[in-house]
């Protein structure tokens, strides 16, 4: 077998392995919203399920729709709710999930490059410590109320 054939075979086998890394991660009911058409910030919500036998860790997020994209959560201190970045990300247990919802964990978009409009989709990449990158298109849903949650 020539060197060129060997390299092609190696690349082909790697291509077959790469998608399997993210297959244990499943994203349910993602949606994004902003407070108004003039808002410079927005957020995305979803349920991330790990079907694997080992835990993982959501370490970061990326999207071209904002100048900065971060993992955020709400917390209470002395009776005051605060929102802030979670630099260490979120643990994703084996056969467990991360619920990203209003008033809790979420993806925060700061410095939107264009307004979020009902029915649009935005590209989002979730970065996991073990599973690598999982890219998805998140629908913009400006009409969903907090009570509607994630449909479960």
C-alpha cells in the first residue's frame, strides 16, 4: 500500500470516528430569544442529554451572532438574584442532563450583530470536554413564555 493510500485510509477512519464523539450528546428543544428587536443581548435555552456511560463537561459556547457568547446562570445572594458567567462551565453526568432555562443556566449572547427575529435560526456550537464540538441551528422563538418551558 502506498503512503498516499495509507494516509487516505487513516483519514477516512478518523472521519468515521469523529461524528461518534458527539452522538452520545443529544439536544432537546433549543430556542433563542431577545427582549426586544433593539436588544443587544439574547439568550438560548435547551436541554442537553448525555446518553453515554461517562460524564462530560460543557466548557464553552461559540456563535457568530454576537461579539461575546458565554455560559451563564442565575444565583441568589442575600435575597437578590444575579446573573453571571460560569467560567468553569457545567458538569454533564453520565445518562444525565443539563437543563438550560430562563432563571437558570443559559447561553448568553452579548453584542448581537443583528436583531433576533421570530422564525430565524442561529448557529451555535457547544464545546464539551470529552465529546468535542456539537453544532446546531437554534430557532428564534420570541413568543414562548417562561411557563411553556421545554415542553415537559
